[in-house]
């Protein structure tokens, strides 16, 4: 029988073993008793190998498995030939053991001239019909079943039981139940033969927390200071938010941080001689670390070897270590750009070389101990050759056209390899929103001593959004629906076969939205953006329009007699700047809006029309690494919007209080300034814990004090989410306070505002299908009636926590709980507890 047939039969055996265990009436193997045989002869005799013809292969001891498949799995088939003695039989035994369905395997032989009858004796293991748990909740049972990968029909063995017991204990120990006890119980199944049910009886006991962390051998630093170096391992204290469970992996990381701390203070030889865990009581354990601090070292001399591309003075300027400085290994490695301290965004000696094509450059700091407390640093540099990019490849894109991706790449064939351009490319691809930012990383492959290929493997994610939402605005419920297509291709509108389900591929954006509560309020908005107008330069083009109406027809059978209507159109052009760096951009927008009112008594104007013609300029810099869950970078913008100063030349006396409002506000005039900035910092090595800080302020000014614009003001307070918007009002969120609660009493909204935010974020899920993170925040802000009353330090304070859920189909959703520590405008009591809902990404 040929080798291919044997392989096929062996595969069939594995399948049959799994299915036969649950057959209602398993096929009974031939259990005829054969004559006794010598299990050792002639397989172990010290004789010359002889070729034998296999006459029969008899399988004994099996009841539920097919003997023919067993023979195939063993590779012992009637009609074949084999040499005896040889390793063939032992290999057959090994193959049967590897099936894991037998607790005993023996093979013997009966010699008849040139023929041999082989006897296979097996003892079948029982199969597990059900895995069960007792003593824990259903949720924990489900988690353990998935974690242990328990499946019905698997074999039962002491190894399987012992392995699962250890995994169960490790699962609960990680959650703080260090005294957990696991007892297995094996029972025969009442329905199926050769099947058993295994139950793990789990007694978690009390949760064990760290009661104390002590040190010995520390002369320079107190126990309290050393405990602060631990980021995740803490002893129980009045701070109930701290995790006081012992996690072995976190503890190992924290011990490294302890040594890093000593190294940063000059103690280069600091070591942990030993560490131990001891039991305080049933609910508390203690950790003790015995340290050897060693001597404190200082830098005596710094010298450089091997640098020819850059003068020593330039390298010293980046390194910034002078004779007499305290030895600080972490800072030195960070400035050199080596080891675990590499930060892709920081300037270092390594990045200096990498940015000029020296892909294979290496930096090796050699430390020479001089005496008891001095170090001479000899920094050896291997520069190598400059590498040129040979080919740039992209893969994984099915929805976005190749040319659209390639125009965003800063890595181009024929140019010098530049690591900074790799980082810039990652940011631009992330900003497109079509690719999974967690897996976006270039594949760098040198193809010679001077050429390198740069490949971009991409993992596409859904970017289009369809929103259906409801909100509360102006005392009524408002429903909204919207669709945003983020990968539209206008040029393919009339291309045959391009509608799948719409023509896509060019990264153009179309957004359509509508809000209504029936007859009382309705609004529509449309916008289109082409990020590369003309397809040759990254100059964006945006056009948008909107219309809305509010009236007094509160029920569908009524006819409106009063209304407030708003229409608007804007056109904008954006340009990416190359100086001072590629992160800067400039945007200009021209807009026209018209407001028309009829008998509308709840606003500054009651009748007539107001027109607004304005220009807006936005200058900004954005180096944020990704839009959904940023880990590093910053984003700031300065904007100014202004209208023509009509009051300077129209000859009207706006100080006259009897001037009709229709004439006063026929053409709206103002100048509006806003500044926004935010920064992101990763606080952990895995870059998951992120600190976000934000500051913003705005001011609406006027050319004539008697003609202050009733539009384009700020509403300060609340969640910042409103589906109800008729006229130009900027909604400034301020958690811990109700909508508009911080606007000055008696004024129509605010003419100036400030706001400061600090957020600590941690992700729960970071996948293309969904991204979830939790946050805690401190916030302060206020609204002001004029610039004279504006004060950057006069703020209302709040704190709280929240959660964000990003789904590619619907965008960002969230809920926050905030507590306002100060009274709202015109109030005397604290704002107190407030819940806020978030729809959409906020700046």
C-alpha cells in the first residue's frame, strides 16, 4: 500500500475516533482471543534484520473504535512487508500513543516462516461527555470553559485533569483568590458507554490582597519612596481605587521599574538579591524585597568612536550628558535611542542616523568603571551605509484605490530611507480612518547592502457610518438620522459595475443628516469633502449646506403661523503645509447664512431677515498618531472668523435705540477667535494607559458696541450633544453641569469662554469591529458676557468618569457621569451629579 493511502487512512482514523465516541451503537471490534504470543520476539533480539511479510494484524482490547483505522494509524497493514528487528514497530507504538485515545499499547508478533502475524493490544481511555463546574457563577463557568478550551468528546487522562486544575487555580489566583481549592470528580455517564462526566468543585476562599510591601538593604531611599516606583503592585490602603491583588506578571514588571529607578539615580549596580511572599493571615499576604544598592556613580568623561557622518558636537548636543552628571541609564538610553527606552517620536542619536538613510547603524555605549564612583562612557557608533528605498508595496486594500493610498505615502522609491517619513506615513494612513491602527506597521526588508523594500500590509476596517439617534433640545424630543460615506468616488458615479453598494475608492466624504420631531422642528444638512482636489496635491475642498425651521405647529393637524428659518452655504479650501513640518495645515472658508423670522417672540429679533457673510481661517498642527484612541502627539488650532464691518461705512446710527431690529441686524457683523489644544501621553510601556490634556478658549467680538451679533455665540455647559440647532451657536460641553448652565444670567448665551480638561484613559477593546475605553476626568470652565469679564482662572470645576464605544458603523458613543463642585450661573447650590451622553468624536 503506497504512502499516500496510509496518510489518508490515518486522517480518517482521527475523525472516526472523535465521532465513534458518541455513536449510539458503536461498532464492536473483533475480540476473538488469539493464541499467546511473544511480545518481544523477534523485535528485540540481537539478530540481523530479516524481511517478513505481514499476514495478519489482529487488534485486541478495543470496543468502540474501528480496527481497520487503528491498523492504518499504526502503519501495520496486511500485505505489507517489514524488517524485524527494526524501529518500525516502536514507531508504530509511538503513533498509537500519540492518538491519545489509549491508556496502554502493546505490540507482539508470531513468526510463521517468512510471514508474521502482528498482535496489537490496546486499552481505551474513557471520553469526557460533559465538563462541569461547581461553586462559581455561570459567568465564571463560561469564562473557564473558553479559557480552558474544554470540548466534549476529548479523552480523559491524569494529565488532562492535572493540567486543567492548574489552569483553574492560575485563573483565580490572578483574580486575587490565592487560597483556591479545586477538587475533580469523575462519574460515569448514565447514557453513553465509555463516557464520563468531569466536575471541578471550586472553593475560591477569601480574596487575598497585599497587606504590606517591605524592603531591606535600602539606605538611600525609604520604603515609601520605593513603593511608589511600583505602578501596578500596591499594598492595601485608604485609596480603594488601587489594585491590591498580586499579579505575577505585573509584579515582575514593577521589579524592573524599581531597578530602573535606582539606575536613574546613579546606582548602576543596584540589584534585587531576593524577594519573598509570606502569609499575614487568610486575607493578606506580604512582599519583602532584599536589595543591594551599591555605590552611586557619576559620569567622568564621554567620548565618541566611529562617527564620521555627524561631528561629535552635534551628537553631544542630542545626548546632553556632561561630565559630573549623575549616572542615569534610562535617560541616556532614551537619548541614544536604544533598548526598551526607544520612543519613535523623540529625537535621539539613533533617529538622527535613521532619518538620513543609515538603516543598519548601531550604537553601543561602553561603560568603564573608574574607581568606586565614576564612569567613563565610550559610545561606539557603527554607521554603515546609507540605504535607498528600492520598492514600496501595499497590500490588503480591497475598498480603497492603490493611487489614493500611494499619494499618502511619504516613502517613495529612489529616495533615501527616512524613519521620520515612516512615522509620518503611519499618521496619515491612520487619519484616513480606513485601516486598523493597531496593526498598521511597515515591513522593512533590506534586499542588498544599499537597498531596502518598504511594504505596507493594511487591514481594512469599516469607515462608513449610519446614525439613528434621539436627543432632547429646546424642551422637546428630537430624532435624527444620518449617513456618512467616507470612501466615495465621484469619478466612478457613471462607471459600470462601480456601485457596490456605492462607487468607492477615492477617500471622498459625503455626509447627509436630518433631524425632526414632527411638524414643530425639522432640519437638513449636507456636506462633501475631497481631500485631494484634482488628485495631485493634498489640497482639500469642502462644500456644505443646511436648512432648518422651527414653528408653532406643535401637532400635525395644525398650520404654522410663526416660524424661525435658517439656511446656509459654505465653501472651504484646505492645504497641508510642509513648513515648519508636515503636521501643519491651513484652512479657509467662505460662508453665507440667512435667518428669517416671523412673529418669533422668543429671540432677539421677532420679524425680518438677517444675513451673514463671513470668512474663516484656521491654522493648525496635528501630530496625533490615530484618531480613535490616540496615544501620543498633539493637536492645536487657532481660528478667526469675521464679517465685513458694515457699521463703519453704511452711515447708520446704531446708537439710536428706536432703530428697528430688522434694520439693525439686516447684515450681521462680528469677529470670532478660538484657540484649541490637546496633548496625548502614554504612561505605560504597552502604551495603553493614556493621559489626555486639553485647553480651549473663545471670544466673540464686535466692531460697534451697539451692533453686537446675536449669532455665533457660545452655549457653555452640558454634554455638547444636541440634535436641535437652528441658528449659529457653538455648544461647549462641560460635564457636571446642565446644558447652558454656565452662560451669564440675563444674556443670550456667552460671548467668551474657557475650558480645561485632564483625562486618564484605558482601553478595554481595541479591534477593527469595535473599540471601547474607560476614562476618568477633571474639568474646569466658564462662560462670560464680555472679554473684559473673561478670566482664565475663573472656572467652574467638575470631576467624573465615563466610557466610550466606537463602532465603525455608527461612530463614537459614550456616557459620562460628572459631579459639579460649583454652583451654575445664578445658583447657590452645587451643580452636583449629572449624566451626559456623547455622540461623535469631540475635540
